[in-house]
């Protein structure tokens, strides 16, 4: 951050600032540097401008995100200066100039003794979770009638591997069309330094037996019924699946699942990854997502890497 000559005292509205808050969007966005009318005073906060031109207020990015209907979504996201390599942080979805190349992140997370292929890596999934709240000091920037964009933690689940169509255009898949990789990476940004109560996060991986899938679908299945079946399994608490590994996550980092090892435990048509949270309260920041998929090409080198990184393995 370039703080020399760029710090200023922010003077904010005595009542409330008026911003338009639509539903959350996912498009590219910019930051409006004109924060306030200087005639209004409520409280003073130190502001700083990053080298990329983004405003930091009281240790938080202030982000004005353009959404589909061209209105503005105002977000406050913790500013982390020393980011961990391979981890994806919340602001990277909203600040164009700070978004690191996603392929570089996936390549950076490649285990020793494994290879990365951009065509197949994108077919290795993980549940996506984002928790982001408006800090108390920033509430004065919103109109009383505005909806505050607080996104709280919720349990999430996702199939790990993606299926392609058996025949182009037929909308049907089989177990033979599944893209299967040996190792999957998961990025978790927990923002431990920004709140007192660290959420209890658990990552579990379930194996979906081929016999179960065949009984349900027969030879082929379509994407809608495939996704609906995941919800059915979840409602039944995965009693028809095999819980293969589970790990409590308590720190920001990159974590891995060795699917090649899990393949030895049974004949599975796919895997389901689930995040569960407890004792988190509401005011937390967190981002968890897939961060790469890999094929093992040197078993000896990979085994040594896995042993050295045991604390990052969901199954170890």
C-alpha cells in the first residue's frame, strides 16, 4: 500500500448516506473515490489509497460494485495486505485490478509429483461459500431504507467431479463420462484477524457408490436429475453414501483431498464435498472455493510431498 501523502480524514454524514443497494451481482466493478459531501460530519476514520487506486477505510476495502441493473452495491471487505499464496480472497471477485490470474493460483497449488491441466482442472469442484457482513462503523453510509448486504454462513455441498454429455447434444451422461482427477485443492480464507469468534468449519467428503447411482438412474442420467439427487442424498444425511474423510478447518490456507487414495476404498461414481459450520455467530468473513485439480505423475515425489503437507490434507 502507498500511504505516503495519501492519507486523509474521512468526514461522513451526520445522518445517513444514501446508496442504492440491489441484489448481489457478479460483474466487474469499480470504486467511487467520492465518498461524502464535506459539509457533513459524524465521525472521523482514517482512509488510505492503495497503489491500484482503491480506498481503504478503517482497515476495510470500500467497494462500489456495478450489478446487472447498473445500480451500485456498496461492500466493505477486510483488507489483507500479506495474502497467503494460493488462497482466493473475497475482494478478488469485485476488484478488477486486484484479481489475480485464477490459473496462476491453480498452478501455484500444484503438489509436487503432480501435473496441472487447465482443461481438466476446471472440472474438479468444491462447494462455494461466501460470508461477508457490513462492519458497524460503515452502517452510517447506508440509508435507513436500504437493505444491508450481509451474507451469513450456511452449510454447502457440491459434487466433486463434472460429467460431460455422452453424445454431443443429447443431454445425457454416464459414469464413463465423468472427469476424474487424483487430487483436488480447496482455498479457505477465514479472516482470523478480523473477528474474535472463529467459526467452526468442517469439510467432509462422501463417496457415492456406483450401485446406488445405477439403481437410481440406470444407464444414463441428465443434469437436472443429477443435481436433484444430490439434494436428496443431503436430506437423508448421506446415509446411503460412505463418509470417507473429514477435517475441521481453523485457519486460512489451501487444503487438499487425495481422491486417488479414496478410489481405493470403494467403487464410487462420484464424491460429494460438504462444508458445515457451527458456533460462528453472524458477523464473520469467509470465502471457500475450489482451487485446482491435478493428476499424479510421480508417485514417489507426490508421496513425499503429501507427507510433508499432512496438515493440509483432508484425508491423511
